[in-house]
C-alpha cells in the first residue's frame, strides 16, 4: 500500500504561447497605431491640397491684376467680380475699402478676393490681395 503522506500537487505545465485575448489586444494596439499614422498622412495631404489651391488662386489673381495694369485706360476694377479661371471653379470679387491712411494720400484700398464658385465651395476666400490705388473721385479734383 501506499504510505500516507502529504498529498502530491500537480504543477501546471509551462505556458508556451499567448492566449487569444493577448493576441487580440496586441492586434488592436497595432491597428490603433496604424490608423493614427494614416490619419496624420491624410491630414497632411489635405493641407498640401489646400496650399496648392491657394497658390493657383494667387497665380490667377496675379494674371488678373497684370491684365488690369497693362490696360492703362482701364479703371480698377472693370467689374465688381466674375470668373477667375477658365473652368469657372474660382471667381473673383473686388471691393474698395476706405482707410484713413490711404485717404490722406488720395488713395483707396482695393481688396480683390478669389473664392470657390458658390455651388462648389463654402464661399470663404481662397486668397486675397490688397492694392493701394489712386481714388478716381479725389484724383479728379
């Protein structure tokens, strides 16, 4: 017979792998990190696209203002606004702003803005330029 003695304990075998919960937690952590990297890249891409849009608008405004300057008889601006690009995605508008410093010089500030077409955008200016021009009313006196 067996001699009575302390009961023997069975020890659990040594673990050799990860549990399903640990694997899933690791995959979730890696997925979160990858998503964060992709979101950062997407934001950077949107910012680059906005910068390209602004640069295109400034170039279009430059062409518009160069055309006005080349026509010595043209009053600035010849119209209160209109299409800025051939495809009509950008439109321009101009308004005169009276400022005390400019008025003392007999000038007016002309603000020319490029905006996305109202149907295609939110109406905020993409780019704007301010010019100091001789006030035709005061210059005629």
